[in-house]
C-alpha cells in the first residue's frame, strides 16, 4: 500500500499494568494518551484498532475536522459476544444488568458506533452490525483469517479412528456446559467411541469428573502439545464437536476440517457460512437432542461422514494468508481512495 505502519500493543499504553481491576478503563485512557501524542507529531491516513477499549480516543477524534479513517477490525465483535453472553451463559438481572449495560456495554457500543469502517472474520458478525445499524454495506467487509501453512499441507485420509474431538478452551462461551450430557449419551450408545479434548489441559481433572465413571476410561484430556503432536491427534479423529455460542472466526473448526474431521457445530463463526448437511451438520444453540442426533448420524452413516469431511476439507483450502492479506489491502485502498474523492 505504500504506507508507513506504526504498531501499538497493550504493553505500550496500558496504565498501571500490574493492577487487576478496571483494565478496560486503564487501557482506554492509556491508548487515548498514546495516540493523541502521536497525532501531534505524525499524520496518519488510517487508524486500525482491535477491541472495544477505544471509546475515549474515538470520542475525541470525531471532533477533529481532518482525521484518519478509523477502522474497527475484530475477531468477534464484543457487542455481539455480550448479547450472546446475556442470552446463553451469563444472564444478568436487576442492578448488575443495569450497571453492565451502562458501563462496559455502553462504552463498547460507543466504540463501534464511532468507527468509520468495520472488518470482521465471519458472516455472522457482518450481519449483526448491519442489523444493528452500526455500518452499511459500503462500510463493512468480512475477511476471514487463514490457516497456518502446515494445515494446508495435510492430505485427506478416509480412514479414521472412532474418536469425537473437542478443541479449544474449556469456557462457557464454547458451550462446555452441554458437552458432558451430549457426549455421555453418544458414548453410552456407541461403546467403541472415545471423546478427546485438546487445548484444555489446565482443566483436565475437572473435565474428567463431569462424566460418569462407566465411560470415564473413554474420556481423554490431553496435556499441552506441540503443534505437530496436536495435528496428529486431530488427523486421526472422525468427528469434531463444537457447540460454541460465539466465535469470531473459529480457527479450531477450520483446523479440524483441514485435518479431515466431519464437523458438528452451531451457526457462529465459520459455522455461520457452512452448508448444513454438506460441509457440516449445523445445530441450534443448546439443542442437545439435535446434537446427539447429529453425532449419531455421522457414526452410523460412514459414507455421509466422509462426504461431509471431504467437502469441509476442500472448503477451508480457501483460507490462505496471502489471499486474505490481498483482500484486506484492496478494502483499505478502496476506502482511502473514496475518502480522497
């Protein structure tokens, strides 16, 4: 693009970083002071930010007659995540709800309402900002991240071990509260299957205790692994189960698809653009019966499992870093050119 780029990280601007409380507020003040200082000595065409801690900076920038284009670039827009949090896994009521809506939620909304342009990683978030009236078709674009090259080098293999896989942090946002119920029902029906968990080594004992003793020997929570070992574990798994409520893109889903797993997931992140019944089996949020049925269907119908797996494998071949970088470059050049007009 021919532009000089300055990168500022949280450690460059966060005030009193050793403090535990009020992190977002300390970052909001810190980034305002840092960027305001830079703007006094340099001229920028575009400011791109990640996160929702920039409300103070944006409130001040909007008062400047001549200012850079401000781009909100997200891997999951915080507003959407907070809406889902309230709906699915951490509903607030009474005073707690009022305080949250008038602090964190309010400042997040200010941040995105004052940005000029928007870049997200999934169609779900793009549709959200359109629906909320935060951005127009011309102001927003979906450009997904990409897979590491090692995942693109993996060859598709039809033969798999009888393993259902979960890959990711063991947190409420990932739908972990319904996993034990769904997986227990499936493993009790199909005694030859195992359930493997990667990425949650820190919660190993807790996870194992969530399942009944009769199937506990078929629940395996792996320690933290090197990428090569992780890939080998994913490659041998038949099905990837990911009942998440909210994802920016859902890199774990893409990695599982690149390793030839058939996916059972929800309509969030990458799941929001997958064709149900062809590239994955898409379930409704919290619909445990549908999830049990989806997993059982893939176990009983090997031809379907392989067909979904190969289509998913081919789907994620499009997520190449060079291509995604070029898409982002074109979007930014287009916005800059239109601003100059």
